[in-house]
């Protein structure tokens, strides 16, 4: 199977590889350490394994210094991420998440950039019963994090609602097919007994193998004209091709990713490149073979270079395609034409098929909470209690109340009015096109604020926007607390990546449809400089833009940012 002409990088395995190897298919000592009463945390080795079960040990960073002073252990708590292919949840599942966040979490839900629920602030002692309740609602947290295929994305905005259902089914099937086969999750969290001496004991991971992948792996399916899932940021992206009203198949793109480290040229964001087309019945096999190429040739020595994008760059795109076609035993067809309009969500009610309605609501940075008199969480709970369709979490951290009958639409509208819930139309189009990652206080990697700060910064940017009559102009703006790229900042027409408390690198020039990366414009600047830069840029844009020209395109035409020759702004 392994091609002797191709090689994985040499070097000693990274610590995580060793932990996985010793773990007996992701079991480690998780079961035991979760019962250990003396600390609210768990040892680092088990935390590395924990990720494969959909959770991270964190500590409340707002309390870190104070607890250190008091010689207390950090305020340990767990983040829990649900596997929710295509972001689709039933009203009952919404209610379960809502209740669990209240009972065992910090009282809020985070809708993530990969279309799922995260809960924060779960104490060690509550982890098992939380996971069990999630399981009872027919959801799980398996492979939501870790060196495996993650939550499979699927366009949620119903421009083509008849196709959505079909594509969503493929996303779900892919997600299930690519799940790890180990029973570790069931044993650790769901009290499944390990049956000794039977063939089940000799469990193997037919696709992943005992070491799983060198790094996380991400798949997304976009349904044009919407690129709401940022298909070019995925390790493996599928672009639905609709011919004569039916799903003909998918264009296939490989090797995307957003993360980098400040000042380290060996790490970079990268857009996935389109390598061909295949029919829907082939995508499962194709995904499996792409994953096995990464399994066999990915970097298991240096984790910062272990993502598939680096494997593709190291081996060369043509070589990877050849290897893929050899493994498949068939050739990809030529890619078909497609057109993306935007990578944002469209808001408000739209009518879909069979007389059903869909309502996209603006959820600022995906945080579902009752805050400052805006009872978002309560309102969504009440909607879930009467809703008979589904909830679709978008990859832009918003939610769609989907498949609503005309009768229920009236009731839902009454609830919207009662709670002052909004599709965002009272905000600027810029705010409605914004995203921020979690960052502080829970993310251990955050160098600066993001989710808590972007709304405050937007209040000030909106003043500039208004002054320049740009209130209705959609401009994609994204912020992350570090360069790992969790809100896909590389694809923001304007983006900020945290460098230090209150300091950000500022990026400009991504394409509005998610097909071109942005570039660094200013380094390590604070709020005052951000606002004065935007003052100049937005007023020039207001005066100099062509009809229908997007901000990201304008900054390149005006030579504020220089595009690379192929127009993609791949790293240079
Ligand atoms: Fe992410 C790590 C949050 C989407 C790239 N991400 C983290 C961790 C787990 C921090 C950590 O490792 O300790 C963050 C937890 C924060 C917290 O307190 O919740 C975190 N990532 C998130 C979420 C919740 C951001 C959000 O506000 O929505 C998103 C959860 C997605 C999900 O439901 O699965 C999230 N992360 C992404 C995305 C966007 C995407 O996948 O479409 C990316 C960029 C795409 C990519 O992977 O290239 C992303 N996260 C990273 C990276 C950099 C990985 C890399 O190889 O470049 C890290 C750091 C790492 O893995 O070492 C990271
Ligand atoms: Fe944390 Fe950085 Fe991801 Fe934001 S981008 S959630 S700060 S890892």
C-alpha cells in the first residue's frame, strides 16, 4: 500500500505520537483519572487523549493570576464539543444542550465556526453525566477534536434547499464513515464493558491505524453559490455541482488550512486547490484514500508541520493526485465550473421547498447567552419548545431555524418580537459579516481577546462606517486571539490576529467569496491605530470603489495590498 518512492519526514516521533501509541486506542488512563478526587484537572498525557473524545482541559484565565497568588491550582474546567455533521440539530437536541449548559456548564452555549455546540466550564465531576445526557439525545462528542477527521461541514443556508438535504446526507455519511472504531469512548464515558477474550478485543482501526493521523483533519462541503463553510480552508473540500436541478457530483479541493505561528515562515495559511470532480457515490472512498495518504506521509515528528497542507506542499500536488488515483484505482474527472457569491450568511426569512420557511438569526460570535437584557438563550429555548423543523448551525456561528411551516412561522415571529430577537438588520452589514473565535478566558492559546472584544471594537468601527455611508455594505471582518485561525481570519476582507494583550496584526484583501487569502497590512497595533487605519481605508473605499466592488478587491486594485500573480495570495 505504502509507495516506496514517497516518504514521511524523518525524525523522532513527537510526544503526542508516543502518547497515542501507548494509549491502547485512545483509552490511556482516562477512566481512572476522571475519578481521581484530589485535583480538578487531569495529567497532560490524558488531556492529549481527551481531545479525541471531544474535550479539552482548560482553566479560567481570568482567575489564573489570583489563584496562583493564593497558591491554588488553576480553576480547571473542561470544554466539550459535540459532533454535529452539517450543524443540524433537532429541537429536542437544542433543548438538551441548553439545559446541560445551564446545569453543568457556564450557562452559555458557543456555536462554533465548524457548525457545532461547545460548552465551557464543565467540572471534572460532571463530565461523565454530561456526555451520557448528550448520548441520550442521540448525539456524541467522538472525534470532535484530536488527530482524526473532525466535524464534517455542510452549507446550511438554503439557497438550494432541495439540494441541501441530499448534500447534508452525504456530510452525515462521511462523518460516520470516518469515525474512529475504537470503543474507548463507550468504555470511558458510557460504561460499556470491555468483553475479554473475544474477537472484539482485537480491535483495529482499519483506516486510522493505532497512531491515528499526524494531526487534525477537516472536511467541508459547500453548495454554491454559498461558500459559507469556506471550502478552501479545509484539508479536503467538496463543492457541489448541480446540473439540471440534480446533484451531479462534487469538485474536490485538497490541502487548505488557516493556522500559522507569528514570525515562523515554516507555517502558513493555505487555500485548498481543486484537483478534479467525482460523482456523489465516490466521495466516501475518496475521503478515505486522501486520509490514508496523510496517515502514511504526514509529519509525525514536528506537529507544527503535520497538517495535510504541508504534506501536499512537501510531496507536490501532482504527486499527491497520482498517489490518490493509484489508491482509488480510478481517475478524477475534470473539475466542473462553479460560482461562489459570498462566504457570509444571508439573514432573515427565506422560503424553501414544500412551503417551508427558514430563518437565519444573527448570533454575535456564536455566543448563546442571556446578556444585558437580551434574552437570546431563553428565546431560542422557547422557540425550540414549539419548533417542529430543525436548527442548523452555520459555519459563520449563526443559527437557522429551518423547515418552519407557515403556521409555526407566525408563532415563531411572536416569540421573536416578545424577546426582541433579531436577524441583525438593525446592525451594520459589517457587523453581520463578523466572526471572532473564543479566545479569552477559556482558550489556553489566546494571546489577546477576540470574542469579548470584537463587539466593542465594532461599535467604534460602525461610527466610521456610518460616516462614510457604508452601513449596508457587507465587508467580511474576522478576529482571532492568536494566529491559529479558528475564525478563519485568513479569509476576512479585514482581519485581526492577536499578538499580545490589546495588540493585533491587521490583514486586508481576502476575496468576498472565500477564494483568496488576505495579507498582513500592519503589525502589532492597538485600538487607536486600528481605528485610524480604518478611517482612511474606509473613506477611500467609499469614494473610490467601483460599482459592486468588494472591499477586499478594492484594496488590491488600489494597491494598498499587493496580490500575488496567481491572485490567490498563497504564502510567499
Ligand atoms: Fe480551533 C485550537 C477553538 C475552529 C484552527 N481551537 C483550538 C482550541 C482547542 C485551543 C487549544 O488547542 O487549546 C480552541 C478552544 C477554545 C475554547 O475555549 O473553546 C479552539 N476552533 C475553536 C472554535 C471553538 C472557534 C470558535 O470560536 O468557533 C472552533 C471550533 C470548531 C469545531 O467545532 O470543531 C475552531 N480552529 C477552528 C478553525 C476553523 C475551521 O476549522 O473551519 C481553524 C482553522 C482551520 C484549520 O484548522 O486550519 C482552527 N484551532 C486551530 C488551530 C491551528 C491548527 C493548525 O494546524 O494550524 C489550533 C491549535 C492546534 O491545533 O494546535 C486550534
Ligand atoms: Fe484560541 Fe487562537 Fe483558536 Fe482563538 S484562534 S480560539 S485564541 S487557538
